[in-house]
C-alpha cells in the first residue's frame, strides 16, 4: 500500500482513500480529498513534516498523518 509518506521528492500521485477519523478536518477543508493530486515538494531536515502541494494548496503535514492516506502514483 502506497501512502503520501512513501513519496519521494518531486513525485506526484492521486489520493485514493483514507479513514475520515484519522485525517484532521483542517486537511479535508484544504483539499486533501480522494481524487485530488498531491505533489511532494520537500521534506524537513529530519524527514518530518512533509511539505506538499495538493491541488494548488501548500500544506505541511506530519509523516504519521501522511502514512494513513493511500495514494496511486501518476
């Protein structure tokens, strides 16, 4: 199972699915929804958090949260 946490810098993917209970509401409001494209821009020095571009919105999320969001590479 591929997740956002498994992306390498520069890779793009489509968000497949995740449990709504696990992902904070703030991420859903900012576009982290199934079917949206996600692009890993960079990671912090200790690999946490991840800096993402999701449908034009720039977000920083913790690796723990990113590991619960399933993706499909494009």
